[in-house]
C-alpha cells in the first residue's frame, strides 16, 4: 500500500463535477471514434512526472473501488501519490488484477495478454489501458501510420505516433491482433499524448502502413 507523500500532491479538478463530466465525455468520444485525436484541456494542476491527458482521464475514471496498475517509472513518481490521494484507488502489482493500467511508454507496457481480459459473460470487466506516447504527427512524415478500421470509423483512418520506431509498432500490432481475436474479451487502450488522446477499443482492426491520410493531431 502506498504511503502518500503530501508534498508530492498538487490540486485536483478546479470544478470536480463539471470537469470530471467533461473529461469522461472525451473518453467516450475517443472510444466511439477510434483513431480520432481528441483534445483534452487541463483543468487542474498536473504532477510533474505525469502525462497531462492520461492523468486527467484517470482522475475522471477512477474511484475507491478501482484497482490501478502503474508502470515502474510512474509507480515511483509523484503521479502515483497524486492519483491515489485524489481518487482513493488501490494500486496493484499484478496486471491481471487491474481495472485500469497506466504505462509511461511502450517499453514499460507488459504484454496486453497479461492484463484482465474479462470474460464472454462480463467483457466489461477487462482492463482499460492508458499508454503514454510522445504525441500525434500531422500529415506527411517519416513515421509509419497506424491504420484503423472497424466500428465507429468511416472506411479507414490513419494515425502517426511521434518518435515511434517501426519495431515497437510491429511488436504492439502483434499483440493487438491477439487481443482483437478474442472479442468480446480483450482490453481497450487510450493512446495519450500531452494534451490529446486517441481511443483504441478492442473492436478496432489495426494495420501498419505508410498511408499519407492521417487524423489531425
């Protein structure tokens, strides 16, 4: 159990009810329109070592009944003290026990299969994962695009992640194919830039391409 250090805790939402509702709507929009970049404007002080968009999502989504897994760099940061203080959530070391997971990078993220996958009867019990990314690139660039296809998408949409290697993307894609194949079980993912998010629900098919058609970010 984390012993909260109040010196590492900054303020929560300025207006807890309305700010929480606003961020929650952003989360629904992101999952309803996979691959679309959603702007998440900070409405509170953010811990120094936290990605603002991910911190705000968790502040809106977590409560005292929630179990949260943190990747190593986050677990040992001011972000852990801040989120536990403001939500009273429980931190867990086993990814399979987590309702939510927050990873500071692709490198720190365990295999998606290690998280709670839910069940055929209760797929909603699976882990929701928040993954910090460097940001979303506009238009043409050296970055390869993740192409999204499936429910909530008209045709396809493509998204480029800044500072992502092809090897890291390919590794994530291999896990994602396994995740999607067990629908209705499987995890949902939020890709979290500094002040932007993109939803990746388990229903989405992902491919890697050099498509020049990118969502605005």
